[in-house]
């Protein structure tokens, strides 16, 4: 990807996140390293890593730390994927237990090299956590599995408490933002998950500030509700490096609040909407509300 020459926008005050620090932060960093695990908090350069780790919450990223897709917004390393580590589910469960979590969030890189996209390991992680910490809630943030609906069924058979799959952006921007993905396929994944387990909440999210219009965002929100998605996250896109897609604009807190009001009026049961919101931000709040 070519380096953009778009002028750099000055980051507004409302996007200032505290620097990662504190005893809990360093404890978790040591635990993740000792168990040879990855988190999306670090790999995707999440701005909330300091806040979340100091509250002893983290989003585990399974199936390695190298993604088979080259999305223009994502900081995760791209390239040849790592071998699947079938001991990883037990180590994730060990970390969840050590952290004292009552609600765990699991995501992954895209694994387009595997016929099931990695669905088998998602199911193994869910079951490992349930064996080790009965009663712990589990949310999974899955890729689109290249539209493999049998892979979606594999994950849903393991009974996650929340099934999350992000649409990420509006249909018009897919070709530049989500290489290898299709908007209609993402909606189909969400609909099939709901069909498999109607009582399990489904969830999706978008990044704003990539050039979308307000009406395009509202149209995606309406599509998600039409596909029975109950939980929505909306956050500001933050450019990981000059080699990633440029920020077109910063969306204001008032605009995010407006989208939340619109979403609740559409019938979402929970809308987390704000500049620093990410897919797993305050994830347990959506099911405890």
C-alpha cells in the first residue's frame, strides 16, 4: 500500500487516551507473554489498552498474529499465516481464570488458508473456558469465514453468549477498507448465526471517519436491525501508521451520541457509541443491561 500524502489532521482532545501503565497493566502483559498468547489490544494498537488492562480485561486473539488479508485500516501483521496451535484454547482458558474474568472476548486474525477459516479453534476455546471457569460468559468476534456457513454453525454449536461480526464500514467503501470481504456476506453471516441459535444475541460494529455519510451509517444500522442484530458499536477510525488508510474526518462526540439515540430508536438493545469505542469495549455491559 502506498504512503498517503493526505494532510495530517490534528487529533482532537476527546481522543486523548491515557498511556498504558499501572500494576494490573504490567501483570497482564507478563501473563500474556508467559502463556504465549496474543491480544487484539496490542496487535491492533487499541487506544483503550491501558484502561482495559488496568481493569483486568482483554480481548484474546487466536489463530496466530498474522492475518491472511490486507485490510487498509488494520494494524495486525499481514502475510503467511502461522501453524494452528491446538494447545492455544487451554492457554486462553488459563489466562481467563488467572485474570478472574466473568466475561471473556475472543477474536482472531483471518485464516483464509483454512477450509473452515479457523471456526474449529473458536469452538475449542469456548468449550475450554466453560470447562475451566463454569459460568464465565464468552463473546466471540468472528471473521466472515469466506461465507462458509457450516463454519458459522461450528462456532454456534459451542454456544457463545454473544456472536459478533463487524461490518466495519458502509458498502460504498468496502473495496478500499475491507479487501476480500463483501457487505452482503457479512450480513449473511450474522443472519445465519441468529438462525442457528435465535436466543443468542448478535452484534456488529462500524468505524467512522473514513469518508462515510451519516445517511450511509444509518442505512447500515437499518440493515443490521433487519437481520436481527441486537448490539451495535460505533467508534472513530484511528490510523495505525502512514501506510494505512487516512482519516477523512473526526466524528464529534455529539454525532456519536446522535447515532446512539437513532440506534436505540431502531430497536437495538445496546449501542456503545463514542470516539474511543472499539468492538469489545465494555462488552459485558451489553449482556448485563
